[in-house]
């Protein structure tokens, strides 16, 4: 029905606590009507994943600005667009790369040149997870391994060549693809064309499109095999 599966218990929990809670869909063709309805509530919980509105043909910027307008009316919005922008970016991983909880070979790329050079170096060292910045549904998040398995011992010992072959799996549907380094770089930068080869992904690539200001970036981190055992997420909700 278009709702995120965990929105239902969110709503039921609030209803059981004596609040009125309605689930309303954002449809970009009905933008003005949607925000007129929002003005009748005391607070709004936003459940649109980053990237979904744009993929549906709408404008994330227009939606975010309208939510900022709702906040100016004294209506709380959780999470606010500014929190999503400054705390939700995947390049936050790079800010902890040199702490005990981080990995030094975690990099963020904002240009085609940096991506091509950096990724060839990290890919030669360990299996990778390559993440686009937009969205959290798994589209554009790739688990990548060298088909030959010829990893170097120390980070920086070598860089991959354009013709080395990659085994890849996309997180949104776990489908597998096989491409060369050159094809992957081309797809990530310029999307589908003769140089990038044939892709079965639902996505279109172009992950750096628009530059850093528009959220165009890739995060390159080491694949941690224990992820198959599960994942714990922690949120700091007060001053530590």
C-alpha cells in the first residue's frame, strides 16, 4: 500500500497513547494540498526515504523547503530536513575513519577523477562496499569483490587496472553483476552508455551528478563480512 512496514506500529503506538495519528501519502502532483493538510497537525513524522520523491518525479528540495515552512509555523517535524542533510550523509563514515571505531581505507568521492584513482587503490586491497549518497533503500549500494581474488597485503601496495573484473551484488534486491573496473567507473559517473556495458540494475548510475552541493557523492568502505550476523544501530538522543 506504499507505506513503510514499520510506519504502522509507529502509528498504533501513538494511538494507544491517546494521540490522533493519520498516515498520509506525499504525492508530488498534490504538493500544495498535502502541505495544507499538514498544517492541521501538531507534529509531523516524515517517513519518505531520501531519493524516493525524486525517483517518483518530484523535487526533494521543494518538499524540504515546504517542511521548513511547516516548522516556522511552530509545528514540529521529525526528522527535520536540516538534520537529514547534515547528519544523514553517508560521508559521515569518513569522519570516523581514523578513530578506533573506523577504518582508514574509508573514502568519500565527489569528483570522477578522485573516484577513479581512489577506488582502484582500495579495490586492490580488500572487498568493498560502494554507496551512493542518495536514498536508503539499497539502490546504488554495491558489495564488490575482485573476481581473481588477487588482493594486496597492505593498503596502497598496488592499484587495480581498468580491465580487472569485479563480482558485484546490489543491496536493494541482491542481484549479481559482473563488470570491469572501467565499466563500473563509467556507470557511476555517466550512467548507462556503450562504455559502461550492459547493466541489469534498476538504477541509472550517475551517482556524482550535481556535485557535492546536490548530494552527489560515493562512499567507499571495506566490506565487513560479519554484517551477515546482523547489525546494531545506536542513536545519541542527549548530551553525552
